C-alpha cells in the first residue's frame, strides 16, 4: 500500500498544511487530526490543496503516529494506492441520521465486491448520537458483511466543543464515513481494555436509554449501589468515577461504559447507552502497560508486516497516560507493531454494533 504520513507544529497554518502534506501526490483518501482551535482552517486549506481527494478530519485531544503523540500539531495521512474507497456524511445525527441512509447505499453500491472491506467513521461527540449512527450505518453494512470501526471526535478533554469535517466542510452534528477496500489483503480489527472486572455485578432495572441515565441497579438507587461497591458514600462517589467505569456484558464480551456524573435522585449518567436489564460489572484499573504489551505481541504475531493501521485511543485513556508521563512512549511503542500508523483521541470508540468508552480500537491492514 502506498501512503504517506506527515505532521507539522508550525504556527502559520498554511505552512503547517504544506509541511504535513509535503509528500502527498494525488491521494485517494486523506485523514487528518488536529486541535480544536485550528481545525476549521486546516480543513479549508487541505481541501483547497487536494480538491479531488476524499478528506475526512476530526478535532482531537491528541494525534498519534510512530514518532509519538502530538497535542498541538496537524497530523495527516494520504493514501495514494492500494485501496478502493467511497465516502459521504450523515447529518442531523443526534435525531435523524436515517434520513441520509441513501448516502451509505450509494457508497456500498459502487463496489464490485466487498471482500476485505471496512467502514471507518468519525461521529460528533457530546450529543449522544453514536448509537443512532451505528444503527443507521449497520442497517446497510450488515447486509454486505462489512465491519465497522471508528471514534467520536475529541477536544482538550473539557467537553467544550468537537468538530469533524468532510471534504472541507466542518460539522458539529454529523458522522463522516469512508468505506475502504484493501486491495492487498485482509483487515483485522482489535479492541483493548485496560480495566478488569471486580466481584460486583449489577442488573440495570430502571433506565433512561436515550439520555444514558441509569436510575436503578437491582431495583435500588444506582449511585447508592455503586457507592456501596466502592465502599464510599454517594457524596464521595465522584472522585472514583474516572478510575472505576462500568462494563456492559453482552454474551462473552464486555464493553466499557464510562461514568459521566451522579444525577438527581441518586441516578448515574454515562457516556454510552445502558439498556434495561443490561448486565453490568464494576471495573477497576488493570496493569495497563502489561495489557498494551500483550496487544502489541498479538498484532505482531497475526499481522507481522502491516501495510496500514488506524488507531482510536480514548481521550480518557490518553489523559491517564499523560498524567503518568507515558503518552508519548505509548504512541512510539504502538509503532513497533503497527509501523507507520495514524491515530487520534476522542470521546468514544465504535466497533461493529457497539459504542463504548475508555478503550483502544485498531484496524490493521495486511
């Protein structure tokens, strides 16, 4: 696969775009990530320079590549050869993404066959749209057995504003997607959890699905149940929320659901939907460096010579790594397995039918 990855920290935005895309010739697809402040200008400048390319970008807490993690830089990937791809955008995703389903159908219908094909999407964050986006995309993709991976856009981590762009136009209530066929082999998807189950299991018995609030676990106030499991009070619970998320159990799989806050009447709000009768488990931090090294070894074994890789590393994980002085090292270590990859940090991760949090998702192309 022929692609280039570039980056720039220049303060002059035109110079930054020129430097980050200096080796791009005529890319079929450009992915780019940057901080919120400069995102709109980058979107416009990249579109002006590469008017015939598909261009998808996202604001991000940090961008990742084999050289490290970058918080105040433009990071871009241009794929010249080795893929076939079609893309579009879903709008009004907080309420009506289904109105734009024809855009998905048109992209899928352009492929002669959909073997070794995947959908990469970036959704607006902080508007509780991800589950609606996934149901809309998968209503088309599932019929063709096309897997999906992606993430929610990011910002500085203060839940202020996120943006994404498609072909130069910036959106705050949308999902940009690209369906990519790897012409050189298979595509492997990975999901990594750095939290492990405790002995505390709950059943969600009273929920507000749309607003992502659980009012009761086991027919008792949700915050009281979680506080008791953590040996604290409802008033003391907020200090534990970042480090002790919940896991939603579906069959043999477990998906991390990040805490948002304690609500009125001792409810709990989350960053992903919890459904009535969901089986939940309280999670605690695992030895994350050991988990990451196992993931690296697994990828090396299964895809010894990757041709391309895209990573979504949750914003909360990125903040944790940054506090521990590990964020830059993490990005470089992932490069030992992925080669010259690109990634970003946002408010959520998506894989096939599921939206979740505090996780890393990888797509590795053979």
